[in-house]
């Protein structure tokens, strides 16, 4: 079956602009996670969704970052007023439940802020 | 706070040799541990998931062990092949706020020489 998909695969934006990153999880997966992979920080957790609610937003680095999930499926990560330090690969993962089943990752969106 | 470490950061072996990749974690209350493979410019491919109640998992040439008391997991890859060249990441899952967010190690970059 189809895996986790993300779009766009690459995004180049100017400093100060807003960007939206999209994640389509595996059908039927109730849990969805966003992570960020950057050269200096490795792979870091950003936010977790169970259904449409986000019980854990502890990894969001600032209030410029927000995310939503609708219909228990698609999720959008929004970064407002982008900064150069936001440049990274943003990875989305989904799992069947939130109870410790394996997470399956999408290919990521590479964001470059110029 | 869970911290995950992978040593060495890079490893080079001749084809046919067995690979041993190490992962250590600080919080023994780990819920599960997942091993991933990442190819350059790609997302993460899940290899093995070990629940905290398990000691090991096997899939083909791959075997992963988990020792919670010592805070260690080891991934063994038997009879390595050039196609095994990739970065291998381990991640510890901690159940919090009803989610299973992963804390990643820095990865071990593996090169298998023909």
C-alpha cells in the first residue's frame, strides 16, 4: 500500500516569508508525528497528533511554528516569518496507534531559507 | 530527558564482514527502540522495532538486541553487502502525553567496500 507522502519535496523561500509543508499519513494510522533533521541538531521531535488533536507540542522551537491535522488524516506544518536557522529537512511519520507501534516515515521536505 | 548515543559515527568494512552497530540510551524506562536506515537524500526506512518487554528481533540478515538494564541496543548485520551502505539510526520511544515520540541518536554512517 501507499506509504507516507510529503509535499513539496523541496522548498526554497526568502527569509521572512511563510511556508506550509504537507504530510499525508498511511491510511488508517491515527498517530502522526513531525520531526526536523538539521546538520547541527540531528533528528528532533516537533509535534505529535492523535486524531486531530495535538497532545504534545513540546518540540516546536518557537511560536512561529504551528501545525494542524484535519479529518484525522492530512497534516500541515506552517512556519511563519521564516529564518535561516529554519533550514532543515522536515520529516513526517505515522503509526497505527500512539501506543508504541512502529513509526513509518515519509521522504521529507527539504526547506532552504535564503 | 532521554539521550541516545551512537558510536562510532562512521564505520567502513569490507564486503562479507559482519557489522555491529551500537546504540546507548540514558533512560531505562524506554518503551521501545526502533532501528532505521537512511540513504542519502532520502527519508527513514524502518528496519526493526523492539518493545521493552522483548530482548531481540530478527529480520533476515538483521538482528537487534535490547538490554534495558545496561541502556544498550545492538544491531547486527550478517555478511554485509555494498547495498548495506547507508546511515543507521536508532531511536528510543518514550510514552508521554499518550504519544510515543522518538529520541534519535546521531547515527552511524556505514560504508561496505566491495
